[in-house]
C-alpha cells in the first residue's frame, strides 16, 4: 500500500466594497431639483470625502453626508437646475 499526502490551501480574496444601489437610480429623469442622493454599499464602509457632484449647468456641488455604515444620504448644499445632467 502506498500513502500520499495532499495539502489543501484555501485562499479567500477580500474584494472591495461596491455601490449596491443609488437613489435616484442611474439615468433617472424627472428628479426634483432639491432631492437628496442615497448610496447603499455592499458592505459597511468608513468614509472620508468620497464623492464629487458635477452638473452640466450648475457645476460642482458641495454636500453634507449622514448615515452609515452601509447606507449614506448626500444632501447637496444647493439645488440642481431643472433638466441638467449630473454625475
């Protein structure tokens, strides 16, 4: 009889968190100009300044952020302009 030894290794990769959902959703239309933005992450995250809001007419926006550790609400300091696109 012949014995052999087998070593098994199990590696797990810690994937970075992802944005699971947003509100308003991507490509949303008819969003109120004073709307907040909600971002839901795939796992708890700790944030610093992690967002940028840039719009085609009103330009860059600053905002306050509340919530966590998986759901954050972004409250822009100024309203958006009707019918502009923002990222």
